[in-house]
C-alpha cells in the first residue's frame, strides 16, 4: 500500500509533467523562432554609410534583426529580389504583402509557402505591423540555413571560423544604405562536465532528505535544501530576464511585458521556488511537500526547457554562454535535488505515521 503523503507527492509530480507536456507544443512553436541555443554567432557591425537616426542589432541569439528609426522619414528594408520589404518610420512599421520576404521570414527555417499575391515586381501593398518605428525580422542573409556545417568547420571543428560577412540593403529615401555584419561558427561546449555537475549537485541535495526529520541534523538539512532551492529560483529569474533582454526587451516596461507574456511559466516557477525555499527555512508546515512541488516545476519549466544551452556555444542571453550554463546547472541541481529531498522526507513521514497508527503493526525500516 502506498502511503497517503507519498501518493499526494506522486500526484503532484504527475500533474506537473502533464502541464509541461500540455504547454510544450506552443512553447516549441515559439522556440522555433527564438532558439534556445546555436553554434552560429551573427552580429551587426554597423551601417554604411552611418545613420545616427537608425539603430540595428541582432536579437534572439542572432535569429532576428531589429531596426529602430528615430528619424523623421521612412526607411525601407529591401527584400531578396530587390523589392521593398519593410517600411519603418514615424508612422510605425509596415510590411509589403507583395514581397516574398514577408512570408519567407515568418519562420527561422524560411520554409513558408508563398501565396499567389507574392510578387516582387508588383507595386508594394503596405500592411501595418507595429505602431512604433521598430521592426524585427528573420533574415536569411544573416543566418546559416544549410543542413550541414560550412566546409571550413568540417575541416577543423575545434576552432572558431568566420563563415561570411553579410549585408542587408536598406533605402533611406533615394539613398542606399547597408546593414553590415558577420556570421561566425563557434565550437560548441562539451556538455558532459555540466551534466556531471548538475547530477552531483542534485544527488548531494537529495541526500539531505535521508536525515531524520526530527533531529538537529534533519532540521539543518531542511534549511539547507530550502536555501539552495531559493538560490535556484533566483538563478532561474536571472536566466529568464536574460532571455527577454536578448529578445530585444526595451526598458523596464518592455522587460515586464516580455516576462508576463513569453516567460510567465518560468517566472512563476522561479518565484514559487523562492517561496518554497522560504517555507523550508522557516520550518513551516507542509514544507516537504512545497519542496517536492517547487523542485519539480523548477527542473521542468526552467531546467528541461533550456537544456539546449548545455550543448550550444551561443545562448539566448546578453552575456557569455558559460554564465548561462552555470545558471542552468544551478537550476537543474536545485530543482531535482529539492524534489528528491522532499519526496524522501514525505516517505519517511508516511512510514512513521503508519508505524504509530492505532491498531497497526510497526512497519520495519
């Protein structure tokens, strides 16, 4: 017979797994446009000739370009056949529904079927896509879209390679301008040491659940698990904030909007882990259950959701990839370890309750 408390923990873990599988489809659809990691680094080096009113940068780990026009007149991004593709200016941002690039750039793979009205030789038909003078788009000219790696990389995959210098044409009135940049291949990291660190951390933290709950050592272990789970929650917040900053969040309002629309599950999970850690530190009732639940959600919604970072050189954060991997290892170790410690303590409490129940035969340890 399964003890009641342990059965409750199992139901919670199962519910969390069902939830993460339920949201996996839309998350994967979004992730196709905002990769969790890549081995290709695309960077904007400047505008030729320079334009002080135009700002261009690569966002979403280089998957998109972002152009902001603070000047008083429209500029046009030119499509793949020399046609007007985007128009950005004081009236907002527009896309040309006649441009093939409008449809090809809807996905990172560029595999959208072109509709009949897509004709680069036809006069442009503009459709507003934003009220502000800002546009973000996938651009095949700045990405590596072949199935295999470049020949230079195949010959020597141990070092970084410049794949190409790229240029995206822009028209400022009648004057041509180019967005210039570079595409580099960066050797991916070895994920094995990161997996070892996450596994050892989870095992060490989970082992705290083996200490007797009523003892001094067990109380200290509970507090240690709570503190580390809260630290994992804080690391998760840093990670999701970094993802939104890399996605182009502008200012505090833009950051909060991005977190509440694109990272809400991860954000709630991180806050829940911090709260559960506080419960454990305060030795509140049901702290063991809170540890198991919050640890499960943290490992799934933030840890598993970002596993690609462990094996990709360029992570979708505005700092070097090794810092993102360090944060992710902390999230995985804290989440999985808290889950194990919480379940072990719940199991021990259930056995003790059964052993002392009236009319019950003590259950052997």
